[in-house]
């Protein structure tokens, strides 16, 4: 009788539980699925945003060339119309640049979330760290250190302090609204 040299025992799952079934393994599986979904979304959108950015840059260059060419024209209503339209489109393009900056910030946040979920999976998967409060505190501090903006750190602190996601989000929104009232310029990152 032939015996296979190698065989794979599929891990126990919630759909097919056996004596080896583990809610920890299920948790890790779900965390890894969330990471994979975020990573795929980032990769798919990155290509589209790059195409948009390159197209946008080319259009802006062409617009500025048209406006410069219009400056050489003799004064007329046509010249004035071209210059006014160029100025209006240039302003709209500046708003689009701000939108690209916000997209970049969103991508950074999602990347941070992926790394945090991956590190969380590592702790949950390691019994020596799973029940060690120092490991959890170190993870929290590592996650907090990745935040570049003070309002994000304060939101994180509020969540750790209260355990209340809604209170943390409310605090973040309050700080953002306060900053928007205090500043006339758009925050660049």
C-alpha cells in the first residue's frame, strides 16, 4: 500500500471545528483577512491615483502654456476671457491638489492600520505575549508613535483612556473643527 510521503492536515476552522479548533486562530484569520482587503484596496487605488496625478500635472502644464500664450495676444475680450478662464481653472486645480493630499493621508492611515493589525495578530498568536500586559502596552505605544498629527495622538489617548470609540471619534472631530476655526490655511501633511 502506498503511503504519501507528505500530507497536509487542514487546520480546524469555525466551519469544520475539531479538537484543535481555536477562537484565537479564527481571530487571527479575520485580522489577516482585514489586512489583505485593505492592502488590495490600497494597491488598486494607487495605480488609479497615479494616473490621475500624472494626467492632472500634464493638464496643468498645458493650461499654463495657454495662459502664457494669451498674455502675448493684443488686449481684447477674447484675451481677457482666456486669462479669466485660466485663472478659474488654476484655482480648481489647486482644490484638486488638496484632494490628492487628503487621499495620500488616507493611504498612510490605512497602511498604519494594516501594520497595527498585523502586529496585533502576532501578539494574539503568541501565548507568551498574549497574556503579558507589557506586550500590549508596547504595542499600543508603537501604534501611537506612528501618528504624525497631535489630534490623532489625542484621539488614541482618549480611546485607551475610555475604551469608547465614539467618544474618541467625537474628540477627534471636535479638535479638527477647532483647528479649522483657528486656521485660515489648509493643513498640509
